[in-house]
C-alpha cells in the first residue's frame, strides 16, 4: 500500500469524508472499529488489494469489531494490567493527595470467534470503569465477570480509577534543599517501601536559577546529570531493592548572587509484577474455539505518574 500523503488524501477525498462522517459525531469520536468501518464505507480498490495480500480472506461478521476467518499458527492472548499513581507527598512522608488510574491492555492472537471470560479475585476495588464495546455489560453488573468476544490484535479492555487510601507513600523520599547566595545545599534520602524492587528510578530536583557546578554532590548509588539549561538536576538510580536506603548530598553553585528557590521534587519509578490497588486476575477462560486451549498470560505493572514530594 502507498504511504499516506496530501496528494493521496486529495485523490480519495470522498472516502476520507465518509469515514470522518461515520467516525465523528458533534466533534466526538464514536465509531473507531476497523471491521465496522469497512462495512459502512467501501474502501478504494487499491486498499482492498493490499489488505487481501496482508490479511487474507475474511467475511462479514455479526460482531462489528472482529472479522471472520482469522487464523493463527500459535493462539495466545496476553493481558497487561498497568496502574499509574499521581500523588503529592508532604515533607514528613505522609500523602496529602493520591489517586491511581489503571488500564488493562490486551494483545489477542486468537483464531476463529473465541469467547473469553476473565474473573478477578477482588473486583470490588475497581471504580469508575470505562469498558471496551466488546464487553457484555449485563454479565459484569450481575457477576463482576468480564465476558467478551475480543477484537483481533491490541486494544484496551477496561480503564478504571481507584482510591489510594494508604497514609504513607510507596517511596520514602525526604528532600532537604536550602538555598543561599550563589548556591544551595542539597540532601536527599530515598527508600522503596514496596515489596519488590523498583526499576528505572529517577529523582528530579528543579531550580529557578541555572546551576553552573554540581561536582560537589555525591550520590550513594547511580549518577547525576543536569538538563533544561541547568535548571533540572536528575538523580538516576536505575534498579533499587526494597527497604534499602540511598542518599545524595552536597552543594551546587549558581552564576547568580540571589538565593535560589526549589519547586517540588518529582520521583519516577516502575514496579513490575505488582499493582498499587492489589488488583488480581483469578482466571481466564477461552471458549468456543476449534483448537486446543491457547496460551494465556497476565502481567502487572505500577508506574509513578505525577509523583511530587514537597521540600522540607
């Protein structure tokens, strides 16, 4: 198929106009399923030829998000549960505000027309859920089971929100930054309070005055760097084990004689095999398939979103 460019869009203006008319209603996206759009708007012949070579034969399906005739040599379906925590932590380590958002991302490589059931161990902790159109809402409201015929490929099955009611933050970080004329003294202590190790741990210390020298700052682990025209000091720790303290201390110099001020310190990290909410999948069942039981996998991951720690 040809690469999309301005000339190609102009040449197929009628098709593009019809697609936008079906996909958008009053400025909001309504219909985005590819299989349904193929039924509503006939593609140009050149596109049909390209798709027939890459996707094989498929027919009209009673399920708008999945076409008929899908085949795979290795049938498998994977679920990724990812939760992101946004919070503000006080100088004493207590959480002032916290909210977590989760997504269950699915990578489906199943042939035929499979029917999938997913059961949670603790579905009651999920709030404000938005569902993919494939989910049978009545079944979920009755039994809290996600029952659906999945689209082919990758898609988000659900998005949800959870209340993070923990008093203490999952990462203990105590920044003590004192400004003076021509520089500042920086002291940072950090420790993971999560059960598993953390990956890609970074601490960002913003300054309102450009830093000219940070060679006197020594971290107990990892490395430090300066970005954003000298106004952001980054401490890169990489992987850190649970409950092991790390520190960074020293002084920085600035070209200005004024006393610099520091905003909230930001922390980034990734925790694999764990969610902030503790949400767990109990069982995944695939039915109505003409082949043996496919491979099924579930992974969990927690990441820091906007995670800010106030300077003491």
